[in-house]
C-alpha cells in the first residue's frame, strides 16, 4: 500500500502526514503541479496554509492540477483524507459537503480535543469502534463547519457525519459539533483536527494512528460501487 | 566618478537622517569627498544604533563567546551548537519600535525576521519563542497591544508551519508607551551544510530571492530604531511593513532545497537596512567587493530611486552568492516555489560596494568604511541617585490573609496562565513537541522528527526587569541562572544562550549603568554555567515621556537531554509522593511580584547566593529527572513558594499538604529565581537527593500549608480556575 | 476597465466579525448602528468584464456561504 | 439608513492577498486581469452617518495600512 500526501505551496503538515502514513504503509509526497497520483492507493490532503489561506482557505489550492487527479480518484472510490486545510480544500472542491467558516472566537485555537467517532464504515475509520473517543489536537482559525439546514439534515440522515467534538469541546462553533464528514460514497473523509499529530505518545497521543491504520484494513480501499 | 554633482545632500541632510555632524565629517574624511544621496542613505543606516551597535559594541566584548559545543557564534546570522551530530541554531531579536506603532504587523514581521536569520544558516526552523512586555492590562492601549501582537505572532508562525513552543509575558507600567516584542527562533541543520554569510569567489553572482522590493520601512532602521518614540509617532507611520508568511514559507522551503543541493556559496537574509546591510555584511565578512545593479531589482512600485531600493526593508527576501555555473539550477528551484530569483550583481575584487543603475554608477563606498569604521561610543555609566521607577499602584493590601494573597497573585496578570495567548499558537506542528507550554518549565522537542525520538533539546526564554532594575548585575545573573533552572526541570543541560538587551537611552548615565552591569551579570552567568553567548540583539532608546522601561535583558537558552521520555513536568505525578524543596533558596520580597502588587517600587538588595550552590542544586534536579527519581519539578520564581506549589497542584489536579517552619510573607511569596525548586517523587528516592528538604506530601483535593502557628488551605480546583482565568478577560 | 466585486456573507449565516464590531461600538461611544456585516472587497483591472461572473462563482466567492455583486463603471 | 464602507490596502503597501489571487488566475483560464487588490467590505444600518468617518478611523479600518471610502445611498 502506498499513501500519497499532496503538497501545495504553503502546506505545513505534509511532513508530519508522511511520517504518520509511514507508520502503516509507504508514503510519498505529491507535488501540487502534477497531473497524476503516481499510482498511490490512498491520498491525504494535509494541513497548513496553502496559498497563505488568502481569499478563503482552500480557494486557490483546489484548482491545483493535482486536485483534478484527486477528484477523479475520489470519483472512482479511492480513499481520500483531508485534514484541516486539506478538509477546507476538499469542501471548496465540492468533494465534501459544507464549508468552513472563521472560528466564532475569530482566533486561531490550538488545543487537544476529544473526538467521538460517529461512523466506522469509511476507509479512514474502519479500525475505530463506533462511539470511541480519540484524543487529537485541533489547531485552526477557520474550522467552523457550516451547511444549510437541508444539507445538514441530509448529511445526518445519510450518516455522513464521521467525527463530532465531544460534548463541550467544540472549539470553533461548528454546526452540531461536527468535526469531520464524508462524501456520500464514504470514501472521501475530511476533518479539522489533526490525526497526524497524534501518532506518538511522546508528543501527547497516539489515537490518530487509527485513521491511518484504517486504510490498511481489508476492503477499505476497494472502490465502493 | 560619473555621479551627478547636484545630488550632494550635505551635512544638514545627514543630521536629518540621525547621523551626528561629527559622524558626517568622518564619512567625508573616509571617502575623501562628500557622499551623494545614495551613499549617505547607506551610511545613515549602517551607522545607526540598530546596525552599528555604536553604544553597545564595546561592552558586548565582555560576553564569553567560546564554547566546546559551539559551531557558529556571534557575527553570523544566528549562532549554533552541536547536539547529537546536528547543529542547533538559535537567536533572539527584538521588534519593539515597529510593534509599538502597529502591533500586529510589527510582531508578525519580527517573527519573520528572526526566522530568516535561522533560515540563512541553512537550518530548518523548528521552534519559536517570544518574550513580551506591556503596560498593565488595565490600560486600554496595553490590552490592544497585547491582543494584536499575540495575533501577529500567531499569524506568522502558524502560517509558516513553525511551532511556537514557549515564551513569557510581563506587565509593568514602565512598558506602557514602549512595549517589548522579542522573538527567538530555533532551527536544526546538518553541521556540514551550515551556511555562512561571507561573500567569496570573485566573479560569483549575487542573487536576490523572494519578494518584490517596495517602499517598505524606508528610513525605518534609522528613524524607528534609534530615536525615542515621541508624540509625533504618526509621522513615522508610512514605514509600516506588512508580513507575508506565505511568501516566507516559499523562501524557507526553497532556501533549504538550495542548501541541500549544495548550490550556494553564501546566504544572508535581508533585514534592517535591507540590501545595504545584507550586501555590505556579506562583502565585509568575505573581504571582497560587490557590484549591485539596482535597475535589475524587481520592484513593486515602478518609480523607486536607487537609494530607496538600497534601503528598502521589504520583507521575505534573501541574498545568495552563487557560482555562475549554478545560477540556472538555483533559478529552477526558485521557479518551482514560485519565487522571484534575480541576478543583481557580482562579487568583485578591491573591497568596494559599487551601486549601479544600469551602466551608471550611483554609489561607490569602501565596504570597510560602512561596516567597520562607524565610531563606537564609550558609555558614561553612573548609578542613579534615587530609584528610577515610580511605585506601581497598590492592588493588594498588606493585611490580606495568605490564602487571599495567594489567589490574588494567581489571578494577577503576571502569574495567571498564558493559555489564552499560547492557544493562539500552533505548538505542535513538525511533530517534535514533547512538552507544550504550561506542562513544564522549558519546552522540550525531540531532535529527530522520526526514527530515534529520545534525544531531545529543551529551550526557555526569560527575563525579569524588576529584579534587574533593583540590581542590574545580580538581577541579570539570576536571569541567566533562572533560564538554566527551567532547563534543569526537564533534565536538560544548557549548551548556549542568546540574549536581547532591551534598555532605555544609553546616552543617559543611569541607563548606561544598567546596561554595563547587566552585561556583566550575563557574562558571570555564562561563566558559571560554562556556556557561550552564541548571538543576540540590542534594542536601545526604549523610553517614553515617563522615562525608560525597566532594564530588560531577555535570555534565551537551549540545552540537551538524553531521553525525552524522562523529562519531568510541573504537575505532581501521583498521590502519596514526597514534596521537597531543593536549592540554596533564600526568598526575598525585593522586586518580587507581591511587592509590586503591594505598590512597592523595584528597589532594595537582592539575595547574593553563591552561584556554585545554585548550580549544584540544578545539577541535582537534572540528575534526578534524568534518572527518573524526580517525577515533577518546578523552579520557584514569580510569586514564590506558595505560587509554585499551587501551580504544581493545578497542573495535576492533585493537592498536597506542606509543613513550613514559618508562614511569613518571605517564606510563602518571596523570590530568588534560579536557586530553588519544588520536586516530587517517592519519599525514599527524594530523601536521597543531596540538599533536598522534604516539606510535605501529595494527595487530597486542596493545597494545605501550615506551620506550628496555624495554616491555610485552598481547594485545588479553585487555585487552578483562578490561575487559568486571570488573563481571559483581556483576550476574550 | 476597473471592476469592483462585493462579497458578503449569506443571510442567516452567523457573522462573528460583524457581531464583534457591533459589540465594540458602545464602548467607543457610537450609538444607533446595527446590522453590521463584514465581507470582502475585490478590485481589479479587467479587459473583458464578461468573465467576471464566472470568476466570482469559481474563485472569488463560495456560493454556499457568500453572495457577490459585480460593479462596473457606469456607461 | 444603510451605509457601505470599502476598506482597501493603502497604495504602495504590500497586498499579499491581491498578489496571490492575481498569480492564480492564468491557471484557472482567466486572462487580461491585473491589479487585483483584496480588501474588506463593511455594511451597516446607521441613524447618523456623520459618525461613520470617526468609526472607520477608530475601529473599522487601520489607517496606517488601509484607506477607506464611505458610501451612502444617494439623495
Ligand atoms: N546582546 C548581544 N549579545 C551577543 N551578540 C550580539 C548581541 N547583540 C547583537 N549581537 C551580535 O551582533 C551581530 C549583529 O546583530 P544583528 O545586526 O542583530 O544581526 P542581523 O542583522 O543578522 O539580525 C550578530 O552576530 C549578533 O548575534
Ligand atoms: Mg541576519
């Protein structure tokens, strides 16, 4: 299994995503200018400040050549994980529902939060238990997930909510405490907190490893028909 | 020389540019003629306090700059020490005056500037720390400065992917009109690839990499950095520079790629005084000349004059010396990162800095006259006849009982948790952060991002202006020892320090006296610890209408520890552990936080404890932490023993019962930074530590402190909440 | 020609920036100000303004959360 | 009455947002667009528009680095 980690100008967490992915598989960087995915089996769109977050986070990066390839890969059922800025990019690209608005506090907030796993039938949560809590750091200024009422109802009904902030821990004002969602097919997952920063007890928690381990689980990378 | 004679600006213009008449005469003598506009602009900047260290260079010679582990020292863009076969580079720098004018951009570009100093070594920045000073937060202006400066630091550091892992903030009325914004950057490099700034190789090309050059900060270095801020601040405003962390991120990645590919001869950031200072420093270090063609510099505004191009302080630019055959390869990497890379000149023989506009020579200066010949001034130190600093307002009555006093201190702006600040910083990117803010006295970072994660570095930044005001020499010495104490608490051994000397107007005898003694104190601290000063920065003229700031030497220290899995935290590890004090701790209320709250000016004599005794205690703590016998360690600093114990309880949620000989103000709230620690662990192991005095045990849900005559208890949750919420109102 | 694009948060979406401004007003001595909303202003030189609609939809605004308005010089 | 305030980066001051957007355009297939600047748009209800100048200087804009323009409904 090879996991590709996209790198845009302004990406910051790509090296950490590579290190996290390397714990379970082979990992390589995918430069934003390339038009193919080098045959990888799964894609991580990492955190950071692609294009400085200028205009809107993810607004410019979503038009990188590599994102066309990521969209095609996603349409084929390939597993894609967007973390933080990567989540913003995937929402801007329309691969995930909703949008990410400035935190209610209008401040960047970096703190460890507990996430409840709401859905385990995705390639990135297959190794988790339903209802399990993961301790994972969250750090962003634009993480308030938003969708209109109808979309929200639909997403809840379809089981597209993958992670919620544990009660009382929503750091940004996201609707319904939503921390991460998936595509209708379930193969594209995005979340604001950073599982790649929770892969070693030495630095606080290893709970995030489960997301990367999930993609190895049998069947998880098989296209969902 | 083919320069238009009508451009001779003369002596008056020189004085407008903050040179003295005598300095102008000296320039004329050195050149053998009058300088033209371009040349005068260049002299005025390089001969400014900011660049030439006119008032501090002589005394800085007192600082020890040699050390066994030193790889790169004073004179380069940043210093570096060796750890486990890697180079750890670090430096602290101030951005005080720009931040007083526009705190968000001032602080942001301060971070950007110190990052570039570390990038210039070919090191990857792995951590930022910051040291901030403001007036009391009861002042609206101070709250605004705090809010915006913190946001600016976060904006830049977060966006560029460098964690901010530590720092400190103090509030004192003396900083009301002169806030201090000092930022420290730590980077890691391959020692064999460390870049120097010396331009060498006649015929090599000079490449300007990064952002377009605009009119940013023109005159900034001389106008902003070398004069006191007065009422006419508004006039200085157009010089505000905007930081673009996205551009710097690309500069960072491109430069590291260039260094990795071994394509560069030398590298240097553009900081204060822009191209002028970078180019002449590179030329001076390499003992060569440089030809620079300003017509080739890519501009943001079309109609810039040569002198403007030479002194522009546009951010996010680097200067590289490259062999002609490698220019194409350099250009290719810059293009990949969507960065401008422009060949603007070449390395020449003869030691002249020649500025061209196309074919026309618009300036020609012997490099040494720019860099080495600026007159250095002797200070006229003399102690002040009476206290320089007025008594602060009374906020806490002398009659308050100990529990009330303790809670008031914990809620106070100088002791309350900095969480509302550091939560605005990414503390964890790059996956090295083993100890985050508020978890331990020093930040701890794994040296390797992957692989063997045990070898680690620790870092801390510290300064205590009140104590330095009371006794510049001892206060500064204690400042160095306190920084080392922070490292000892996580089991780290100091390797080197960097410092930023933030003082008032050095031409005033009492400020000169503070400065000279502070440098002596730092030097003695270095000698005691046997570590060098690897670099630093000086920020003078921090004075407002009400007088100088507290003398504020800020110390940044880096140390090493063998095993990141054994670095104690502040919080008690377990119930039923013994709690002990280690060290020759002689608590005093002089210049303490309690004294300030009670409205006392910072004066009186500080305890003069022998440095050997302090170092022995630090060694005992370090050894105990490393061996795993000490499971929590916290140095006793602001607020004294009671506050330290409260923090140990709050960080863990575990209470403790303490028995002291007496419950005097000195015993509970007296300070002697660097010299005392609260530690905990198994009783037998703690008792075996040389010099440890067991004072109680952990357990329960309150902090109970008693003596024969009585005592008091406060609930741990209340202690914790009080400390956590102290700053919140100011950063909602 | 010079074009101006006004981008505003969609009705009904919480606008903490606008709220923060509103909350700060009384302390600064302002009264009688309400319904503050904060959006983005993009100005540019464009040869062919027919492209702008597309530019706004694809890049400058996010239709899920923002409305836009294109202003061209009169005449 | 409804008022609109346009806040833009001052002439000569670096506008990293505008620069970055401008550089991204060719890749999206847009051409003939230049001098992109990104600023802020504030809209509000105000009883007494005479206050607005002061409001902009003190709160809405940062006069060191931004210019502002107040637009009121005609008539
Ligand atoms: N307080 C100090 N202690 C030791 N070295 C210092 C101090 N202040 C400045 N220096 C050294 O003087 C040199 C010039 O400093 P500076 O002008 O700040 O460098 P740069 O232009 O690279 O930022 C540097 O090598 C710096 O480390
Ligand atoms: Mg430098």
